[in-house]
C-alpha cells in the first residue's frame, strides 16, 4: 500500500510543477490542479471517494462565501435571474439534449432527459470563482450567470429524485416530492434560526477571546454545521452553506469571516479540481480522443446557442446574451454526481458515460480561457453595439467610495492608483470606447453622462467620500460640480482646471482645484533641476 504522505507529496509537487510556470503566463491554477489529478490517477491507486469528500468541502466554502455577498434583500431582487432565467435555462437546455439522446441515439426517453439535465448544469465552482476574481460578478452577465447557477444547484435535487424513481419502480412519486419540499421548508426554518441567532451568538463569544485561532475555528464550525444541517434534510451540503452565508451577510462579522476563510476555500477548491482530474482514464481518452473532442465542442456550442437564444428573447441585449451563454457553456461538477449514480445502477453503457465524463472535464479546462477572453468573444459575434445598457448598470450600493468622473488617460491612471491602494471607486465616462477599454482591463467603469443628476444619484453620491473630475471640457465640469453640490453640498470635490474664472467659482464653493498649467510648470522645473544636478 502506498503511503498517504507520499501521495500528498507527489500531488503537491505535480501541482506546483504545473502552476508555477502557468502563473508566468497567467494560466489559471484550476488547469494545473485538473492536470495533476489526471497524472496522479494513472500513477497511484488512490481512494477517490475520500478525495471527493474533501473536495466537496471546497464547494461548501465557496458557496458559503458567495452567500456572504448576497443578503436576503439582494436575493429577492434577483428572483428574475434565479427563478426566471434559471428555470428557462434548465428546461430548454435539458429538453434540447434530451431530445438529441432520445431521437438520435435511441436511449430510453427517461435516461435521455436525465443526461440532458446533467449537461444543462454548469460549473458553480469554476464560473463563480472566475467571476469573483475578475470582478465581473456585479456586471449584467455576471449577475445573470449567478442567478442561473443558483437555480441549477437547486435543480440537482429533483434530478436525483428522478433517478431514484427510475431505479426503484415501487417508489411513490408523491411521497418523494412531499419529502423534498418538506426538506426545503425545514432546512429554510433551521438555517434561518441558526444563521440569525445561534451562529452570531457563538461568533460573538469567539471574538471576545481576541484569539484569531479561536475565531477561525468557530467560523469553520459554523460553515460545516450549516452544511451538515442541509445534508440531514436530504439536500446538498453547498445549499446549506449558501443559505447560512446569506443570513450571516447581514451581521457585523461578514468581512472578518470572508478574510479568514479565503485560504481554506482556495486549498479545498484545489483538492476539488484535482478530484475532477482523477476521473479521467488516459488510455480511454487516447483511444477515443477524436470522438470526445467533437462531443465537447458540439455540446458547448449547442448549450451556448440555446442559452443565447433564450436570453436574447428575454433580455433583448445581444452582448449580455453572448457573454452569459459562453460563460455557462461548460458542463458542471454536479454532472459527475449524476453520471456516477447512473453508472452505479447500470442505466447507461459505460463507454458513453466515460465519454460524457471526459467531455465534462475538458469543458471545465476550457472555461477559464473562455471567461478571460469573454469580451473578445462578444466582439467576434457582435461587432456592432446597438445600445449601451450593458455598460449602464448601477453600481452596488456602497458607502465611502470615490467617484471618478472621466476615464481618459488621467482617469485611467487615477483608477489604477485607487485599485492598487485598495480604495473602492466607480468611474464613469460618456465615451463608450473608453468604457469598453476599462471593462476589458477589469476596472469598475460604467457608461453615462455625469452632468445628468439622475446618473449622479445612481452612483450613490450621497454616501461617497469624494469626487475626482478629470474631464477636459470646462463647461461640462462646471455643470457636473453644480449638480453634485445640489445633491451633496458637503462632498469633497477635486477638479482639474487652468481657467481663472472657474477657479474663482470653485474656491467660493470649497472645491479643491488642481491647476493643470501650474502643476505642469512645476513638474518641468523639477525635472530640469534634476537634469542640472545630474550634469554636475
């Protein structure tokens, strides 16, 4: 028997061997972890079940932290994305692939539609991690993607029930449905009490000890207990963790919990992606590589096509539909659970199931690259932007942020400095090309005319700490300042100008002025003195 310590050493060595060079080329570590799993599975005889249990905890912590970002009020505001787009995506994509496997491959109609439902599921673990890292989660396509993913996690339960009914012909359908609904209701009640009263009470006592170790241990206990409560009621661990995080998002401990859990989440997610690689049989892949690649590409494009058409009809914005469709085009981790259950009960030929598993893994490997270049993909499929609503999303409610008006070269430098300093900001510009450039760079920039009072109000200007205006048009700047003063006369405002008339107006209203010509002259003098000193 191979030593467990040796297996861990090999896992770490291979993972680092991939991820260190990958980091130089900005290739996501997800890919390295999956490749590690593929290699290790063909070297050692590993207890995959144990790895899978540890890996599931990675998804639990990810879902808990996502829950922290979504208060009950925010989730209510997303009911269209979760229950509207989410249901539509599951029904349409499941139906499309179900019909294909039934009519084209001649599978039993029930099995065909279960496989279709598995393909309809996307990867919560990968997509949400990437959207969070790229700060795209609050963008229109990120918000829609999140809503659909949340519903998909819920939809796993009825899919598993459907398999149970097929396997156990004597099962009572009504009884199973009532049991599931009862489980949801009981879970909701328990998690609400737990997250509202019990968890905050325990955490508050942990904070009084002023010990980081005790606080972290308490948070781990809170997360795992919430997951176990959900599992007790026959639901997924991750759903319980998400609900607990959502309730705790309204407590004062939210930010400290987030900071402490990041290392655990990332390590356990790494294990999850290794477990994905463990499912790949290299010999099978080599012998069926052409068929598998064809299946993967066909599935991803077909799935993206169905999602695109659905969103194009409901959302009416082409680029949002394109980006959401390709972001969710992969097959998700819960498909492995469904395929494993189907394999256990011999519902499908092992050859087809193995191809589906490998196609799922490849689609996951491709996802980080798709998300990274999602704006370029949107440009390929939609060269002409018909409207600007995609860029006009209101930023999330926040306070103490800086509003940057003007995203020209100066504005871009200011945005970079604010980002490096970790200062929250939102930039706005009325030049759509500048906005597109900013979004591609990952900056928090939106399209709009800041001279419009309603636009300023949408930036939550009443709670901002300061406004920096870098626009070059004096009249435009003057109008913006007047509107800002009408809304929030006590706000710190900084403007660039070299007009004496404007300087007088601004000085009378306690607006801080940076004289462009004066600053430039001083800079030139400083540089000339440096040159003079260098010569001496």
